[in-house]
C-alpha cells in the first residue's frame, strides 16, 4: 500500500508571492470581464449610457411630441463620422469622449483649458426640449441636457474686443474617421455673434434623454442653437475662442452662396437648390410649414431687427 | 433539358431585376427604412433607376466587345425595369413626399434645377417605354433607333439630377457619372477605333449555338 507523504516544500515557497497574487488578480479581472461581457450581451445597448442626475426643467422647453431616442441617435448629420445619416451611429465607437479638454481663449481675461468633467459642473443642468430644423428640410424634437452657454462666457470675462465666438471641433482622423475624406475642410468650425452666444436659448449640451450625450450626437460637449439650421450647432467642441471679427464657418467655406454665417431658420429665404418653406418632422407623413426662426421668433427676432435677412442668410 | 434551361433564363432575369423591389417592400413592411422612410424610398428607387439605366446602356458595349449577341434579348427588359424604378421614384415624390400638392410640385419643377432635370429625364423615357413593343419597333423602322437615342440624354440628366441634389459628398454621383462616361465614350470611340469592337456579324458570333442574325447590327 502506497502512503502518500505530504511534500516537504510548500507551494507558496515555489511560487513567489507577487506572482501568485497577480495570478489571483488576473483570474478575478478575467472573470469580471467575462461576466461584464455577458451582461452587455444581455442588455440592449452595449454602451449602456450613463444617467445624468439633478436635471431641472426649463420654461424654454416645448411640449411637442418628442422624437424617439432611436430616431435622435440613428438619424443625423455628423460628417466627421460619415456622410450618410445612418453613419454617425455606426462609427460612434471610434469617437471616445475621454480624455477631453476644452480650451477657452482669445479676447478674454480668464483664458483657461477645462477638463471636460470640470466643465460639465460649471452650472446646474437643465432639460431643454427644442425643435431642431436641419437645412435639408427635416426636423425633430429633442430633449437636450445642458446649461446656457452664457454661464461659461461670463466666467471667461470677455474683453471689449470680443464681438464673436468661434467654436472648433476635434481634429483627429482616428477618432473621427470621416476626416480622412476632404468632404469639408477639417476641423469643423462655427461661429456666433456675441449676443447670440449670450442668448438664454443657446446652450452647451452634454446629454439627451437624461443620459450622457452619445458620441454620434456630438459627445462630449456641443452647442445647440435652436433657431438656426442644425449645422450651426457644432459638435464635439475642443476650442471656444473669443474674437473681434466675424469668424469663418465650415459650410459657408464650402458653399458661400448656399450657407451663410447667420443661417437662421427662415421659410421665406430658400436654399438656392431647394425650398425652405416646409419641412418633414421625422415620424410624420405630411410636411409641415417651417416657422420663422424655427418657432423662436418671440425670443430672438429682436437680435436681427433692421437686418435684411435675405442678404444675411 | 437544354431547351427548358434556356426558357428559364428570361424569367430568372426578370426575378433578379425585381429583387430591389422585393427588398424595398420587405424593409417597408418590417419597418426597416429608418427614421425617415420617405427619404429612404426616394433614394432607393432613384439609385436603382440609375443603376438599371447604366445596365441598359452597357448591353451594346458588352455585346460588341464579347461578341455575345444573345445579350440583346435582355436589353428591353433592363430598359423597362429602369423605367419602372424611375416611375416608382417619381410616384414617391408626388405621393409620399408632397402628397399631391401639385401647386408646390409644379413650382419645384420650374424653380429647382435638379428637379427640372430629373423630371425632364423621366418625361424623355416615357416615349421609349411606350415604343418598346415589337409592333412599335416594326412600325417605326429606322426612326425607332433615332428615337431611342433619347436614352443617352435621359441618363446624363439622371446623373446631373443626383449630382445637383447632394450637399457636399459628391462621390456617389461622380461614380455613376464615371460609368456613364465610359459607356457613352465607348460608343464614340468604337466608331473610329476598330479593335474596340468585334463586328457583330463575325464568324465567331455566327458559329455560336442559337445565333440567328437576321437583323442588322444596331449600335444603341
């Protein structure tokens, strides 16, 4: 009969402690990753979005019927992620919204580079349910989450020379594969007049539907200017520069006779190639009449009093 | 056996040409046309109309380069499918996009160059579809060929229509334009450069089984 003697050498003496601890750690993380992977298989959305807390209501919100989260996140223009309206959702995986900084600079007393997580805490978050009218004559109703741009402008303390604000999108063809084709000049740039930037309707948006902004909608931070055509609401911003002269904007550089600096929604001024009198609200069959300043005339018409809107389109 | 196989080719070709329509109906019924279904249908039918126009126009070059005269049997079918998808495209515009708002439609056709060109191309294709029957071919004789040269203008108009409506990304319309330029360019060059085309009455063609050449070669 064979009686097994216990080994004289303990296994802990053969394997160094650091190694077996790291082995245990590996097993733990690997199984956690496996479980995590499994749970994302079960959940609807692999990148289960983070909920935003403490969101206030706003009197500027419309009570019109919202477009679904699916419509808002699978049908939009964001040429940095592809030129078809389904492309941004497909290519969103490339646009990682961290790490991210936004530089506030130019004609200001307090130039500063914000880390995105500091920037989103600058002011209390509000839900703003806005109509969005695309220059292509379709529209949606979207519940954005953000805060007024003027909160940031005030902190920057613009000098007397600051007459306009220029916005710049990230330039990084790895995270924005659409930038590999010269469809537009990259990076995308936009601009607002100072009074437009200070207007309470103009917001910095960091979320929609109560969740962190999906990459395809311009994560991690974008502006929303609801009385202007959608392309004015620049996405994935890395630079906000205060300037004295009217800055260039991408679509104007591309086709100056078709896309102006102001680009206010105006049913009376057609795009040279198509009518702007009507629009299709996504989800509706019949076209509806486009409203002056996208229905925000009461709030913003004063900004343009005395201006020839056919000339300043 | 062989006879039944040959008989099956044409219905099979018909079915293949109907696949895009089937896809569209399937996507429509299962709600897979995206957030803006009307735009999706418009783009889908427009693209397939252009593709079938280009396929129709590729029959003659392919035939003359390969000597495979049997291809001519499918030209009419391809042309009529092009017309079919053009009609669907036009109906989508009239019914789904503008829901019979004829005042606005007429204004659109007059004021918007891309609509004007697209509509003109559609109108040019109507007499071609109407005169596509064997009886009409016989009745019109030589004039049939002259009339059907309108397809060149319709195809050029179709590509311009697409090119003029895109906002910035002109890659797709340029691709269609390049193929069309190739197909039309071939026709111009083939007149002067003999090696581009085998004569249609060549021995090689005549030796093919099933070759029955009674009709003169028509370069369409």
